[in-house]
């Protein structure tokens, strides 16, 4: 295992409806889209929302990186995801947002400016708002993150040891934008497809 300088990968984790169910049915929107493609990927987001190291490694090996990763880099990145709580926190956020769907009411005449104020109050920790948690979970579903791997200590970087070799890394999240309240009905219908799948 070795790297020189820094090495970075970008992952769009997407979301797998499978995290809400344990019945064997696949409710993954990513997978359903991929089935329509001739060059479809074998990757499923549920492969990386886990603490099972072998499953994470298998998931990364199937991920459609623009440039295939060497096996040694895959191993390091799998150890990073396995040791980090980042993806499990993201999954928890997805789950909480989805399960709040039934607690949302009174938004028919909600204006965008009022909605933004609700977000501000939620983020400031005044109280939990089901609508905001639901909408922010969809913001999180569109995010990407970079894992930046260093061969030497860097300020702010976390440390990990893989096969006796020390590396440093950072996880940077991008593309987190606030979704318009006008998209609520679309997101509600999208989520309901997961709950109504036979």
C-alpha cells in the first residue's frame, strides 16, 4: 500500500429505499434507473450504508468511478468508510426524513419565505420540524463527497492505519442546497413509491 502526494475520489452516495425495509424487496431508485441503461452499473447505494467491511469493499469495487481504482486504493477507501460514521449519519438522516412524511400537515399555503424561516429555526435548534427534516433529507440525497487521501500528516485531517501503514484523510461534502418547497409534492410521490412497492 502506498500513495504519493494526495489522492482523491468523488462519490455520489444517492439513497437506497432499502434502508427502510427488511423484506428483501429492492426499493432503490438508483438501481431502478440503472436497469434502463445499456451500460448500467452493478453498484447499489445500500452496499455502502453498512458497517460490514466486506460489503463496503464490494460496493466500492462496483461503483462507477470515471477511472477505475487500483485494488490497494479501494482497500484504503473501504477502511476509511468503515471507520467513519459519515455514511451511517447520512443514512440516519434519510430515514428520519422519510419517516416524518406522515407528520407533515398545513403546508398548502406555505410561502417560500416562511419556509426558509422554518429552516433557520430548525437549524438553530429551536425545535424539530418534520417538514424541514423531510426536505433536508432530499437535499442530502443529491450530495456528493470527496475523500482526500494524504501520504503525510495534514492539519485537520483524520488518521487511519491500514495494514500497518499510516494515512491521513478528509471527507468533504458538496452540492448541499436547500430544496424549494415547490418540490414537496414531487418528493412526497417519490417516497410513496418505496412504501407502496409490492
